C-alpha cells in the first residue's frame, strides 16, 4: 500500500502482506491512531485509483470497511 500525506508532501510504502495485521494495528506515537482507524474514518479523506480491489482485499482479509474514499478511476 502506498500512502501519500499531502501535509508532509511525503509518500510511504507499507507492505501489508509482509506485516499482516501489525501494519493495521501499530499506533502512531503520541496519537494512538492506527492505519485501520484512518482507513475506516469518514472524516479523513482518502483518494484511491480503482478502489474495488482495495475494498475486497481489506474487507475479506482484515475486516476493514473503507470510508471517506474518493475513486479517481479514469
């Protein structure tokens, strides 16, 4: 999974397959926020290209319901 934070103008690459649930449960220092919370948050905007594969994989493998997502498929 590639995540780009506009506020920091920096991209992060997360190997969810290698890290498994640790990638989704690990808390951000001083905030307690996890990647799972970000992905399921309606308030935090996310933009994905062709979101269908992400929806299927995250739901069936990890039980995550993506919220607040914009799909920019051409």
